[in-house]
């Protein structure tokens, strides 16, 4: 029975060692643990990760193993050095600041990178102990970016999902990392890569295309023979848990105690883990400014601030803690009164009952990170508001802002906006608060953490089915042997060869792609055999082809099938086509050339081509999409067809295509062996026109009507080389 294995840096358990040295095991309260509970606690499913403790003996390791085994968990053993270099080092001093747009905090160290690779390898080795063909593996977060590809190499058929809980930075930020390509290739071992937001996903796709040179179409990345789906899955909370907890008697009791201590002052709430990405000092400064600007709120409102200790061994975190301590001291010192403390500051974590009581008591929640993958605190606050009263002030830089547009959204760098938002929140009429919260509660209830798990898992299944449908059949040794045997047996062979991207690689200047010695020698040998009828079938105009290969005894089909020249014959036109449209279309292409440095127009007898190979990356693609839709609109009632080729957009007469020309040749020259090779979608017409038994070969790893795929021009030449010596 296939199983699902969750893998994350930490297991959903808190293992604590008492002073006497005995271990206790407490379930984790995190949202991820709850959401994935429905997965890992079932049947043979598992969760693999680190426990957070270093076993002191083999005996202790065994106790941990046995204890966790009962809960479907499997521990991975890491050393203090692993944690220092891979977790605190590479993950939290390199990836975390880069992904949260704090490049000035990055501490580039080769030893961190070495450890990161080693620990990802350790995870892979451990995973191998449990995984079997047919299983599904769901890997979580930035500590394990290399694991998808590592496990893929061992199990090519595995279903692998990856989810990134923190933001994925823009290409400009990500490209600063010296190991950017390795990290991208690591991730692309997955079948499904998930992010919280559309922007994260867009950033990842841009990096995959520009840094790892992968072909990206909409949400799909072509990684070798496999298609990887990239999508956004905004993570929800366990809504019921927070709604129920807010209704419990114990919570209400706690709320009353808090209210008494706060002397019924109004409350602004702030809850975060200690981190520079959370914008805590900026929030404090804004509160200070608020008290200065709106003196009427002094002694009326308190900021209750819970900061949960975290990563206190990392230098930057120590510094941020000191900054917060100083600011709180300064503000309380300046504004505090005998009967009013402006800021109640707690540097610790609290049990759920107290947390829920704080959510209940807060008139305003101030969630203002400088950058946050999602942020669950704001969602929990809304879910805890049983009477629907309360105002959420939320940073635009948190992933959750995309869903919670009924909060007061602010830019956390704009201190004045933050001050105004606090004022507006404290003055907001109750009906408006209820109206806004009702909308947000409805959405959070529906898009809860269980929904998140279901949608991710069903998309992982879906991409596996899509991959099967688009499966590519690489031409392997066995296929080549069959091809050669059929070739040798045949008495008459018809061989169609596309030129650019098939026999030669693309060049910046199309005129520079002339055939080299090697190619000419292959073509000569191929055409020397009297049983071969070779047809060069290309989108190029007549003159370069005539100049380059015109001396060889082969047929030439140019301009996608418009111009035909049989062996030893004269040039003939497939049919009389009108080229008056060029007068109208040429100025349109001109306007794109003048707006796009590096692009140029190629004029053929019956087509026009706009080339953008030398245009700045990204701009060329953008303009080509714009031009294509512009031309498609113009093509509609003019019998024209727009083709998007490799860094070109071409417009030509509709009636002419390689398929029509191929069929003409098939009729005229009967053969018992058919072969065609080509790289772009104009060649699909050639493949489609040939009998099923033909050896049709697509250059590139996209799906095609061809029977086989090869990766590159070199592969085509190697194959033709084998054919001519066979
Ligand atoms: C990552 C991303 C993304 C906090 N203090 C206490 C306490 N908490 C709980 C909250 C909430 C959780 O911790 C914090 O959730 P966040 O979403 O803010 O952040 P992380 O989980 O650290 O980090 C983040 C998330 O992954 C999910 O993908 O949203 O952007 O950085 O649930 O309630 N819980 C208790 N006592 C506390 O004192 N019991």
C-alpha cells in the first residue's frame, strides 16, 4: 500500500529533558502539525525530522525512536555541529535574510554551504530507509531545498511535493546567492512546488527560467523530461481550534483577569517570534509617535506585546532583542504613569488559553512585519473574535494580506500611515468592524489548513497524471538499433531534415548559422546513397539554403513549404499567394523594432520575421507576447498565420505549411522508410503528415507529435552520423 511521508527540519513534537535527565514528549501545537495530522497519523504514513535534542547515548536514541514510532514519527540524528552550520548558519544566516529581503544581514560562508549539502544528504539517506516506489513525499521549507532532487535521483518515479513557508524573493535578490543554481535544481526535483502567494510563485518561475535556464510555460517548468508544476497554496489555520478555544470558560476567566490588571484600558496587541523580519522596533516607534500625535489616547490604550524567544544564538537576533528592550524602556519611561503602562512587554511564550484570551481582549491587532511568508497570527486573531468586534492592522508585506483585504492594510515602512491606521482602528464604528470581520471569518473558515492540505495533495496527484499524458519518449539505444535495422532493410528512403535548431544551433545573427564541415560531410554521405531522397525542409528563404547546401543532390523546401525545388529541378511555388499584406504588416513590426533595442526584422518572400534573440532577457519575451497578440488580431481576416518560434515571431500566409509540402513529396516519391527531424512547432505539421511507422524525432524535451525526442543538435548529428556509416 503506497504511503505518504512528510519531511521537515523539525518533527511536530517538543522533546524536553528535565534536570534529572529524563525525557518528556509533548505534541507540538503548531498549525502545520494540526493540518498535517490528517496525513501522517494515518496507516503507514510517516513524518521524518529532527527532534530538537541531541541524544546522549545509544540507549537514549532508542528511547526516542520507540516513543516517536508510536506517533508515526521517525527521528533524524543531527549533531550540534550540523545544527550550527546547516540550521543556524546556512538556513538562518543566508537563506532567511535573503528570502526576507535583508541582504545586508547575510553571512556568506563556504562551510555553511558544505554543511547544508551534507545535512540534506543525511535527510535523503534517512528517507531512503522508509521510502518505496509509488510513495508520496511532501518536503517542507527552506532548510531542505536540495532534498527533492537528491531523493529524485534514487527514486525517479516518486511523487514529490515541496512547500516553501517563507517568501520566495525576486530574481534580483535570489541571484545574489552564490549557490543559486544548485538550490533551484535541488527544488526542481519535486513534481509540485508550492508557495503561499502568486508573487512568490512568479519570482520562483522567473529565477528558474533566468538562472537555471529552464523552459517555463505558464505554471510549468520543463526540467529534463519531467514537467514541474508551480502553484500558490495560501496556508490557512485550524479555524475550529481557535474558535473553540476562544469560547472556553478558562479563556474567558483569563480574559477577565487580564482586563482587571489592565484596568480596562483599550488594548493593541502584538505577537511575534523574535525576528528582524517582523518589524518590531518599527512598530514600537510608530506607537511612540502615535502617543505623541494623539495625546488624548494616553492613559487610555496600552500596547500588549508578546515576543517569543527564537534563534537567540544568532548574533543579529541578540542585537534586535537589545534594540526592543531599549525602545520599550524609553517609551514606558517617557509616557508611563502610576496607573498606566504604555507597553506591557513579555519575552516568552504563553499557553494557548492565554493566547486566546489576548486575542479576545485586543481591540486592535497590530501585525506589521517587514516581510512574512504568510503570518498566521492575524488569521488566528480574526478567528478568535466570536463577537466579530476588533480591528486588524496588517502589513502589505505579509502573504496573508492578499487574502485579508478587509483589514486595514499598511506599508510597515511608512510610520505616518501606521500612526493613522492605529487612530482609525481605535475610532472605527462597531458596525464597520463587524462587517469587515464577517467577510474575513467566512473566508478563513473555508480556506482552513485542512483545505490547504487537500488542495496541495490533489494537485500533486494531478501533475503526476499530466506528466504521464505528456510523457516524452527519449530515443534510446534500443530504438536507435531498430531505426538502423529498418534503414538498412529499406530500398527507398525519404528523409526530412529541418535546419535551424535541428542541424545547427541558433546564432544571434541568422546569417551566421551556415553549415560547418562536420554537417556538410554528414549531408554529403547521406545524399551519396542513391536509396536516399533527402529533403531539407525549413522556414528559411531560398537564397541561404541554395548557397549553403544547393550543391548537394537533395530537395529543398523553403519558407515553410512555399518554395519547392526537387532534386535537380527548378524552384516552384506551392501555390500563388498574395504578399500585399507585407506592406501593411511591416510598419507594425517596425514600431516594435524602434521600441525594442536589439530586435530586427527578416524579410522573406512571403513572410516577415521579428527576431528578439539579442534583446534584454524578459523584455524580448514581453514584447513578443504583445506583438503576437497584435499580429493575431490583424491576421484574422487576412488569411495569415502567426508563428511563435525560438526567439522569433513570424507571420506568413495561412495556406502554406510544412505539412502540405510534406504530403506532396510523399505522393510523388514513394518510400519504404520515412524519417523526419525538427525542433519547433512548424515541424509538427511534417510529423503529422508522415505515416505512423515513420521515425519522427523532436529536438528538445517538449511533448510532440513525433515518436521520439532527442535533447540537442549534437544528438541529431550523432544519430545521422550513425545512419551514414551503418
Ligand atoms: C513560517 C513563516 C508562515 C506565537 N506565539 C505563541 C504561539 N505562537 C504561534 C501563533 C502562530 C505561530 O506561532 C506563528 O505563526 P507564523 O505564521 O507567524 O510564523 P512561523 O510559523 O514561525 O513561520 C510564516 C508560517 O511558516 C506558515 O507557513 O505563516 O510566514 O515564517 O500559530 O499562534 N503559540 C503559543 N504561545 C505563544 O506564545 N501557544
